[in-house]
């Protein structure tokens, strides 16, 4: 039985919603609530492990299980990236603060160095995946080993996407809106490349999957950061609440569709279900 969803327009809408929420929720815990990058990273990584265990133990695809893991990787990826790239300097701590939460404030590697490390890790995961002989087509992944490789790539790609989004927003000079516009333009190019037979759709999928994370990161920053920095200053709590409601609504819709699609398969009253008397005649 399939464990992962079909890749449709609804899939990408939910992915962007989940990654944007991951950015605002990660910042809510680490910055607004002042838990710091270290404690928040540890806590959210544990949440990721719990949600992943539920997903791996499921017998078939469940939209709530799947998208909860995507959300947990987005939140954990946000604070993991921040912990890698930032430190306790005035550049990252506003209002004259000297520290943020308990424990190490951050490794201070910077966005380019952090992104280079994450790209290297992601390439190693894909190399191991390739050598394993397992498919990269997510709709054909049905084994525990294949899922483990898939979710490892998802966690690293979401962390990498956060680094890329923060670089575009903070260091490139494009600002939040400019960074989001740039990533959107690249994604549109990928859509056009789907019509080119020489370009594998699997490759386009993974590039798009990585790039939707910086789109979510820049969109999240645009919603929450102060107006003086180019944001809308809607706050991490309010933005996260609205995005969570949107995501849960989409998850509920996906769950209803999945149950309707599965009804004939399990002998329900779907349009394709075989009636008992018809089965006897056959």
C-alpha cells in the first residue's frame, strides 16, 4: 500500500503552507518565547522523531500523519538552521539582548557555510539512496528503508531551505518580498522544464521541494518581521495560528478525499465497488 501522497497542485499548496508555518512557529518558540535556538532545536527534533514513528508505523498513506511530519521537519529545520548559522551578536538579538534562552546561542557559521554543509549532507543521502537501488519516485516508496531515506532527505532539505531563505532575506539585499519573488520565479522555470523530456521529473521534484522551503521562510519572515525591516509585523503567534488553521483545513480535505478513494478498494459503496450478487455471478 502507498505511504506517501500523489504530487498534485494541492500537494504543493500544502507544502508551502506547512513550510511557512514551520518558519513562524520555529521563530515563535525560539525568539518570541525566548527559549533559544538550542533548547527549541532539541525539543522540536524530539517532536519530529515522535511524528515520524507514527508515520512509519502507519499501514497506508494518512494525510494527517504525513503532513504532521512535514510540519515537524519544517519547524525543526528552522531552528536547526538558525542554531548552525547564527550566534549571540547584536545582528541576531534584537532590543539590546545579550543572549537568547539557555545553552549555546549558536555556532555562528553563517548562511553560506551552513548551506554548504547541508548541501553536502543532502548529496550524501541521495548518493546512499542511489546506491541502495531504491526508487526516488515518492508514490512508489512502500518499504521502511525507502521511507527512512525519504524522511532523512526531507529533514535536511527543509533545514537547507531555511538557510537559503534567511540568506535571501537578510544577506542578499533582496529583502523578504524580493527573496520570495526570486524563488517563485525559479519555481515557475521548473514548471516549464516539466515539458522538456530530457529533464527528469524526479530531479525537478527534489529541486522544487528544496526551493519551496526558502519560499516558506521568506514568506514567514515577511508576515512576522517588523515593518522597519521590510515585514508586515503580524507577529509569530497570530501568523502561526492562521497558518495552522489553513493547514489543518487542507489536511482535513485531503483526508476526506483519501477515504473516498479508498472506499471501493475496501468494499465500500464507492462507484467502482462490486456488489455481492455481481461477484457471485462472476
